[in-house]
């Protein structure tokens, strides 16, 4: 057997003409490699061989060709072959067309347009573009598309333009593409040649015309208005193609030039967008294409889909819209996942014109949502995202969160988390729901969401519902506290979510008296302990503990210092993080204060109160006046100190003894400082700013330590500002008090910087960065909720009724209020889809008034009547659609059973059956077979067999 | 435009990579790994489309066909039509099949330069220029004939399998 094998190998090598024996061996050994590292070793050895060979002198050119292909192969497998690039460039110079083509191919594979070696090949390209042999010209044009960069365009541009008139259509086509490529690289370099594209549109060869559509599409995408004149001729072309006037060589699966049709439809969609006149020209031809297209083939459906896109983009025409809707519903009802995908996409386009279209297809949409196909699911979520309203937001976001929990891909997770947040912020029906939703999002994707979202959530909890309903706010907060205490039990929570939890617990943990202070504190200590490496979370936890202590002490209760809390504070006050240290010291300082002071420092539930900072500091004025009377120099503001306002400075400082004739911005006289001893002289001496001195006088503590601390803390505050802006507020209140105590806050050496930082920190709750944005969204949200029209509500309810009903029957988890309103409308699609036979009488619209439970009886009697009302255009726009408290479950189940009894609608001619379905069905059982074939194929190098390893047989057999 | 054409074996080995926007080799490998992971995780009987936003940029998609031991994958952006791309894969495979007389994976490995030639006739600069199988084949044969006349001896086998078939 072994002998036979080796014999076979000899034979095989012989048939390779000898030269590619090594390549064959290489491929074979790579195929047999058991691990990635083994494969790497083989290729590295191969590259070493090639490097040695290539450095030999006088390599035969044929050999060189093979070496280059082997290099390209190695590079395809991910190894660096840059040592051979220069040989590829050299080979492109060769006169032999075979070698030249290999050279161009490898150069195009190896080099990008910015590579240093490109300059060496431009000359060759120029020469080849002038060649008599059209194949050489073609090869050069292919290389041009890949290799010519912005800088080298002028070198070949004249020749490429000349080639637009080449007698061979294949060359003209490629020249058009090359020019298009230049346009993509640098629009300005070919802007004077744009008219050539229009000219080529009239080319005798339809292939060239079709190629010209590609650059035109890009140009029209940029600026549709300059090309409106083309509408008529493009429509003419499309008409001719649709009428099969092109040679049959352009047919594909019995469709005339489908790729050109698709491109034309794309262009027309751009040109007709929002242009009634242009759109008018298109209606006839679009109708015709709809009529003629063969929906049994894949390519036919591609054209139909493109028609739908075009119809949804141009100025709407009701007839065409109907055709588009019909086509879309065919897609959606199809068995093929590909068509369903296209259908969902088309539906997403159509609902932009008329949102009502979706309701007809809700069952299909929901099926797609349940589909095992991730792409289809994702596409469906995109559709749902587009059609979310305040009425269906709960169902949609719930679905999205379920999906989010189940996927692992962080890209999609981030995407869907941000969509959930966006929808929830925009449409949340209640704050309660909003908080619950946010909790879920944070819990499962907390590391992926924007910190802004966390700040918004804190803000929402702090601000509550609105202005009047204090009770509801309290309830909201205590439910938030409840849920957070529960969630804290979970392992692994994202840092951002923990920050929110800490903040809320600190602010409202003890507010309703349900939990004792020590309970909350111990929880917070646990958080800090469990996340000892996360300084931000720790900082939030320490501040939260401080707040709880403050509230309790202010209320006159005694709080026992838990040992774990003491440990935490001790640990934190020795922390490397100055921010943490400061919090710990502030906490310790706070404990020593009287209840009144504490209440002033930390008023309960004041995170949303604005702190008035009176910059004029009136409480100091007495002191200042006194000092001035004692001969101190008055404060001169910065602007006055600078040269521009020198005269004012002179005037105001006139009582001052020094010679002010040469007042200059730098006249601060720091040298006088050591001389005087009393307080008054010290003020006099530090003319820069009277304030620092005053405060240092007031607080006879060693100033040095404070100042350094202040300096350390300042940058910290700024760097952390975003991240912990919610926290700053807490400290800010302290800051305000510090000012009152006259501590070091103002002793910061640079007065302006202090004032600026305090002004940015002024919004007391500290959400400086996001405050305004949030305000807007909040406002808009508040406005939107009452604005939702009755009609919209009904539509959305009908759209997602089924799901809600399903949930009720399956899990029974949903709250009663919510399931009712969708459940009623569940039935919307049924009459449309299957029950055209049953023609129910149009009911009086007041049947829809679900407000009263007593109505249920009537509804059970004839659900369709009510549905008729739902569907009737404009019917019952005056009908109140408030969610009724209860609708009989009978209605729902009735309809559900109807739905399940429905026979599955199968498109009699599902697409591409011959090819796709056969592969699909064969693929399953054939896997083993296929693997075997592959193995045989591998063996080919070893054992010659009489039969081909006919791997594509299942496809083409 | 079409961003890339890839042929990847069901073991995740690249068999043919053609990018219409230059990608450095490391990125190419990353793409192959990503695409393979995305495709091999998909069950049978689902759609042939996959979103590729995270690897090829916004609004890009992959259309693939699983054939025997190979995935044939086209990556493209929003200016193309998914179903049409699926047919383009069909054209590509049909052309290869005619070109190699019952194409197999080994043909593709050994003749990847020929595959590039075929693709260059179909797609140029990321745009489809020819979709007729016979036309493509005619151009490829023209090239082959000239190549033959310029070199007396064929350097690479036209098709491994056809040789063994004799």
C-alpha cells in the first residue's frame, strides 16, 4: 500500500510538469497539519526556502512565477511575505503576457495604493495601457483599479480617458470602471471628466452602458439634482430592457439583464425621491416590471424587491404602493428565509410611507422574531425599532431585552442596549417601567452602555414623575430601593450599575423608613468590599454611607458605627486615590458636627435643589470694610489688574501709598510679605487677592496642608467630573458650607480657577454634563405621553396584540393592565388574511370603547365587528381607546385558535427551488459524504483515482 | 460596492481572498476568522445573509453559499442587492465549474490565480461588470490561449482533477 502511495505521488508529480511539485507538497502538508502552530511552522519553513531561492542570482522566469504564487499563497494564510514584493513588481515588467499577468496579480494582492513600490509600476502600467493587445490593456486596467492612488492618477488619466473609445467593449467597460475608481479615490481629479459617463450611457454595447450606471449611481447619490434630466432616458432604457429588447446573451435565468435593471431601479429611486415630476415618468415602467417579473426565480425576486424600494422612495403612487405591498406580503409569506428577510426590509421601507401597512403583517413579523435565523431576527428588531411608539414600546423593549440577554456578540449587544435605552427614554409609559427597564439593561449590558444613561436614570429617580405628585415619587423611589437591594444579591454587576445603586441607596435608602440605616450601610459596605479594585464604585459607596449617616444624625437619631464600616473608612482614608481619601476625611469631619450643621450640610432629598452661590460673598463684607478701614488695600479684580483697565485700578487704589503711576499687571509686590506681623498688614501686602488672606486669617489652621490638598483635589475633581458628576453634587453642598466656614476653598492660589470651577459645579445635583440634554428628553417625553393619538394607540395595540396574548397564555407574567389593550386587537390580521369570506357588518364605533368592563359581553359575541372598526380608515378616530381594565379572555383565545387553525400559506412557486432547496436538503445528510470527498481530494496528490472528487456534484448534478 | 470575495473552507482556512479595498494581512486574517465564526455558527435552512457591520463597517452585509466543503462569501455595502449578490455567487460558481470541469476544492487551491482572473472579469473595482457565464469564460479562455501561445509549456495544470480524470 505504501508503495502504491509513493508510486502515485511520483505519478502525480510527473503530471504537474515538475515545477509545482513543491507547491503541491506544501498544500498537502498544510492540509494535513493538525494544528495552527504546525501549519505556521510549515509556512515559515516555506517562506525561508523562498527567501533563499529568491536571493539566488539568475532565477528562471518560470520558476520565479511559481515562487511568487507561493508567496501569495503564504500571505493569504496570514504570513508576511514582504521580502518578495519587489520581485512581483519586476515580473509585471515582463513582456511575456503570462508572466506579466502573474506580476500584476501578485502586485495587486501584495501592495496597497500607498506602498512605496507603487511608483515603480506606474511606468509599466502607462506602457501597457498603450499596448495593441487588448488583453494587455485589460490587465493594465485591472491593475489601475487596484493600484493607482490619488497622486498617481494624473500619470494614467489621459490614457484611461482615451480607452473609453476603444473598439473592444470589454476594454471600454473596464476604462469606465477605472474612471469610476478615480472618482472614488479623488473626486476633484476627474471632475472635468464627469460628462464622459453621460456619453458612455449611450454606448452601443449594453454591457458598457450597464457599467456606466455604477459611477452614475455614486454621482447621483452625491447630488441628484444635476441629473434630473436623465430620468426620461433612464426610464427609456429600463423599459427597453423590461421589454426584452436586449440580445438574449444578457438574459439570466430568463430575466432580461437583471443586474442592469437593479442598478437602474436604484438610480431611479434616488432621482425620484421627493420629486413628483420625475416620479411621474416612472410609474408606467414600474407597473410593468411588477407585472412581468417572475417571482419564482431568485433574480426575479431581487428585481421585485428593488422595485419595492424604488416605489417606497419616489413620490408615492397609490396603485404602485398596492403592488409593492402585495409583493412584500408575498415575500413575508414565503418559506424561504431569504425572501422573508427581504420582506422585512421592504416592510421597513413601506411603513415610512404608511405605518398602517405593518398591521396586516404582524403575524409574519412575529414569526420572524421567533425564527432561529439570527440575521432575520436582527432585521426584524430593526423593523420594530423603526415602528416603536409609546403604545407598543413595552412589548418591543421587553423583546429586545430578552434578545439582548441571549446574545454574546458585544457589537450587537451594545447596539441593542443603546436602542433599548433610546426607545425607553423616548416612549416610556411610566417612570416605574423606565426604571425597571433600565435596571435590566444595566444588569445585562451595563459595561456597554453610555455613562450618560446612568446619570439620566439617577436624575429621573431624584426628580420623580413631575411637579405635583409627591406621593408617587416616594413610591417610585422606595420601589427602586427595593429592587436595588434585591439586585445587589446577584453576583457580577457592572460597575456603572453599581454606581447607580449606591447613589440611590445613599439618597433614598432610608427615606421611607422601611430599612434601617445600619442595614443599608452594611449593604453598601459589602459593595465597597466586593469591588475593592474599582475606585469609582467605592467612592459612590463611601459617599452614600456618609449621606445615610448625615440623614440619621440630622434627624436626631444615633447611628451605630458598624465595624465593617469603620474598617472601610480606615482603609479608604489611606487609599492611594486622593478622591477616596477626601471622601473619607469629609465623612469623619461630618461625624463630629452638630445635627443642625449636618442638616445644613446634607439636607435630605436635596439632590435636585439648586444651590445658590452668592459670588459677592456678602457675609464677608463687614470684615472687609473693617480691614479697609484699617488701611488694607481693596481687592482689584483681574480685569482691572491687567493693563487694559489700569486707570480704574489707579483710581480705586489711589488711597494706597505706593507709587501707582506705572501700574502694571504684574505689580503684586510679593516681597513685602514677610515684613508685617499683624492681620491688617498682611492684607495690605497681598494685593493680588484679598480673599485668600482673609480666609487664612479666619481659619488659623496650618494653611499649607489645606492648600496642598486643595491642589491635589482640584485636578482630580476635574478628571473625574464626568464619571462621577452625580457625586460631585454631594460634595458640592459641602463646598458651599466650607465657604461659610471660611475654610480653605478660597485659599486656592488662583482665584479665577476657583471661581470657574465653582460655577461649573453649581448645578447642585452635579449632573453638569448631561443635565440639559436630559432636560430636553424628559420634557419631550412628558409631552409625548399625552399626545399619543387614539388612532396610533389602537394601531400599535393591534400590531402587538398577539404577543401580549401569547405571553399571557404562556407565562402569565404580564401585568393585567397591559395585556388587555393589545389582546383586543390581536385579531386585526385575521379578517384580512383569511376571513375575507366572513364579511362582518361594520359595527358602531363605540364598541371600541373598552373603558368599561361591562362591554366585554358584546365583544365576545362578535369580535370581528369590532375589528372592522379598527381597520376602517378613519373609523373611530373619535373613539376613546383607553386601555380597558379587562377584556374577556374568551375573545383572545377564540382568535388565537383561529390563528392556529389557519393553514400555512405556501407560495406555490417558492424561489430558486432547483438550486437552493436541493442544496439545503442535501446538505444535511451529505456532510459526511462531503467530508469524505474532501479527504479524497486531499489524497489526490497521493493516490490518483479514476474519478474526480466531484465536490459540486450535488449542486450541478 | 462589493468589498470582498472570499472562499473559505469549512475548516476555516482561506482558499481565496480578494479585497476591493486594501486590507493589511493581519486585518485579512481577522476578517477570515470573523466570517468563519459567523458562518459556521449558522444552522442549515436559514437565510444566506449575515450582517457584517462590526468587521466591514456600517451597513455592510455578507451573502454566502455553503457548497460541499466551501463557503463562498461576498461582502458588500448598501449599494448592492442581497438577492442579486446571491445570484452573482451562482454565476461565479457556475463559471468555475465550467472552467475546471467539475470544480473541487483542490482546483481552487492550486489555481487561485485563475480564480482571480475569473473574478477580474466579473467584478472590477468592487462593481459588477459581467454576469454572463459564457462571456466570462470566453474572456478567460482568450487570456489562456494567449498565455499558452506565449509559453510553449503550461506551467500550472489547468485543472488537477481533469488530469486525474484521464
